[in-house]
């Protein structure tokens, strides 16, 4: 089983993550930020990654540090669980509709982190959550997880749907890319024999 746990402690946050890449989408998430919890639950359920997240942060200031550090912690555990990434399909993509909204996510679990974020919100907040923080979470996850990640909202009006379709798109694309390729389960999916580096 591809599992990992990770703890991140700073003066701003304390975060503990446990995950199982070969799970069934079981989650136990408590970050102190309701909307972020909802998004991480969607990520777990639709990727089939079992995910446990417990976070305490300086939310009396704002949600920035907890959101970003949660992305870092989950991404770090994700990368550790993958090891050398041998046998994975590597690439994944998803086109996710939610009512009037359509979002496209494509990724490469390449150990070369990069984020393209083409998602815009018409409101600065969803409840108490700053919509600009969604990009911060995706950036932190991609960087720590070693994922080349492209997220593009093609159209949509409802900000909740735009955010949720982005997380669901990530989940479904990860589910594809993390699968073990039965035709090449013993090899790193690269002509270089290793994933990472500049090319």
C-alpha cells in the first residue's frame, strides 16, 4: 500500500496528514475552515485517496497560512507515498461539469512542480473564505507534491461550483495518474529512468 504521514509545525500552523493512495475515498478532515474541509473531502472522495487531516492555525488573523500549509502538508505526504513513482500511469485529466460550470484539469505526476491556474471568481469571498486562497492551495499542493498541474475554468457563474469543480477535477485526474499501469508496473514512466529534473 502506498501510504504516508506527515506533520508540519510552524509558529503559524500545526498540521498532521495521513493518506493512502490506494484507498477507497475515506476522509476525516478538520482544518478549522469549513469550506476548505468541504473541498478536501471532495478531493478524497473522488480520487479514492484515503485522507486524514487535522490542522490548527492562526485563523484569527485570516485563513491564508492554514490553507497554504495544508496544501504543503498534503502534497508532501502525497510525494512520500509515491516513492520513486515507479509503475504509475503518470498522466491524468478530467472535464468536470457542475450545473452551469465546466472546469478542465490536466496533470503530470512528474516530480516537476508547476501550476497553470486559469480560474477567476466574481466575488472576493465564499462565506468567510477568500477566493484568492484557492490558487494558494493548488500552488502549495503542486509544489510539494511534485505535480505539473493545469486548472482551467472554461465557463461558469456560481463561485461555489467553480471552486468545487476545480477540486473534483484534480481528484479525478489524480485517480487516473496514480493508477498502476499493468503493462509496466515495475518501471518509472520516463525514458530517463527517473522522474524529476528540468526536462
